[in-house]
């Protein structure tokens, strides 16, 4: 069974689910909650809205292992409920686990990241909600984030017909980019910058605190960017929108310095950050003449991992 889990700094995504990259860990079963509990290795875990601090190397501790296991559990439960999977008592279900890394980190970390999940040949026993599961990772395969998202929609974007396509993935902590030539990655033009949505949140919080003496949460900022009926005062919303506009302008300006001219290339924005900032990107883009697209699918990377895997294993 093939299961994709995109382990982002802000959110965990599978083919069908999205949840925050945060965990509550407890030694005893928590009281009845709306959210389901994962029981693994004598501990109890629930998702948390308090995301984990940025980790370049996600193998540093157990948290991303648990978050990934939670994603696997959600996918197994979904398949079971839809009749696509029927567990056999005391027999582990074999899972091909697909994960991803930013372009700049891929070559240096993919073996370590795959080994992080393939740490033991013994089946993984856990309980999710009211069901017990037994899973064996038969294979773990890593893919390049951003590229996988673009591949998922390559037919719609006609990427293989384009001499150049520039992919910008605005993620939780990193902003990943890579150049495609007729649908294939240019091995010289790619990188991951620490300029994702989380640094933007931090800049907004600092500015609002210094100028207005108000403390904001990430959710407040999301509402101010996306909703006209946001509960925040007008001066707070205006300040947030100014900072966001500056962020998009400055971010796109970085690529000019790297030799990327948006007037002569097709640009494709992917990732949750691109979706969050889509209206501002549209406002800023009037200064460019090149074509651009925003992929409004937060699950694009996870879906792309599976598409790449199935293509590699086609009979």
C-alpha cells in the first residue's frame, strides 16, 4: 500500500488530510476529545496547533516520526472506511512510505531521512482512535518538494512543452525554488531560502507589537490576509497587509538578483504559503509581463510523490 506524507514545517499533508506540525504528548489517555488519539510505544499523542520550531534536520528527535505515523494512521482509516483496505488479524500491512525534502537539502539528507523511518524491521504497532494497527514499512522513498507538486499538475500546466518554468514553493519555514527545462529540473538553479510563511508571521508579530503594542497569533494573521470580516481593528489589518505586500515584493525581487526574469518565463507558485498570499501575488504581479499560475492544492506535494512513485514502478 502506497502512502504519501509531506512533512512540512507548518503542516503535515497526506493525499487526503492536512494537520498542523505540532504534537501533544501524554503519559495517560486524555479525556474524551473531538480529535482522535494516537497511542504508540506507551505514549498518547494528539495534534496541536502549536507547531514545532523549525528543524532543518527533522530526524533530530521522534516528533516527525510520530507526526508521519499519525498521517499514515489517517490514510489507513480512510481506506478502511472506504473499503479499500481490510486488515488481517496479527498480520502487518505492508506500506511503501513516500516522503519529501526541500530541493537544497535533498542530496544531503535523503538517505538519513529514509533511514529515520526504516529504523527497524519489526512491525509498528499502534492504536488510532478505536482501532489497532500493525504496519511494516517495506520501503521509504524520498522526493523533492516543489518538483513533486509541479509534476502533479504538469499535464495541466503543459510543463514538458515549456522551455523554462520556474517553480516557487512558499512553505512553512522555507521558500523553495527550482527551474524546469521542458519539465526536467535544471541541476544548477535550485535552492531553499529561510523566507517562508513562519518568518513572515514573526515579522508581522514584531511590527504589530512594536507599533501597536498588540500580541497576535498565526491564526489572527491568516484571517487578516484572507477574510474581509476579520475581527481585528482596521489599523492592525492595514499594518499586516503592508508587511505582506512588502514580503511578496521583496521575495520576487530576490529572484531578479539570481538572474530570473519573470517577464520571459512561466512561473508556477505552489505550497500553502502561495495559496495564503494568492491575492497579494496577483496584486504585485502587475509589474511583470510573464505568465504565472498558482496551484490551489495544499496536498500537491503528497499527491506528486505518489505520481512519481507509480511512474517509476509502472509495469
